[in-house]
């Protein structure tokens, strides 16, 4: 039995820049980090743009990308730019807030390149951190719309 082909976003590696469709011929851009985390770049486009037009942006926020093999969301790998070091490929620490099942904050991060989860009950320990965000590619457009993101729009000219 032949295996199903993997979705484009499941074939990426840290340092890859990707375009993810957020609507009809509309894209947002991200850079892949370790642990399937993306740094979402603060730029959008109508049509695809090339790597040089987006690779100078620093991430606006980070999210763990949850991608199924049969994910239908159009996406393209624009290219790869290696990180300056292994540590630079690690996303910043993020936290899960307490909930009805767990009274502690859970900080997800890296110590050098080793993944860790640290528990704390002190809200000061998560001050300045982003909340841990997990998204599927098809949810990215609605997430940006819900947050009322106003980023610059580029006009793309690349073929999909």
C-alpha cells in the first residue's frame, strides 16, 4: 500500500521560509524554528512574493504549527536561510496558563537545544512571555483577522 504524500508544511526544517494561504491568493509568511514552531512575519501579500522580500522581517509572534498529512491549506516553501547557531533556531519560551485541570503555569522552552517544560505557580515567572499558541495552517487567516492584525501588504508576482 502506498503511503499518502505529506503536506508541504510537514516537510520543512528550521530556517525554511514559507508562505501560507490565508484567503484566495492571500498569504502570510513565517520562518520555521525547532519543534514545528513558526515565527510569523509581520507582512501579508496578494500573490506570492520571493524570499528576499520577507526574510528581513523579525517574527511578530510564535506559534506551534499542527499539520496533518492531508492538510489542504495551500503553502509554499520560499527558501532556506540557515540560523546563525543551533541556539538561534530555538523559539523563545512560551507558557500555558493555569486552567481547571492544572493550577500551574507550564513554560515550554529550550535550554541550548534541549526541550523542556517547567512548572511554576508564580505569574512573575511568565512575565514578558507569549502564551503558547498552537494553530493549524488553515486557522492562521482567521486568527490574524480575530486579532485585527494590520500589517503591510505586498503585491506578489510569483506563480504558485
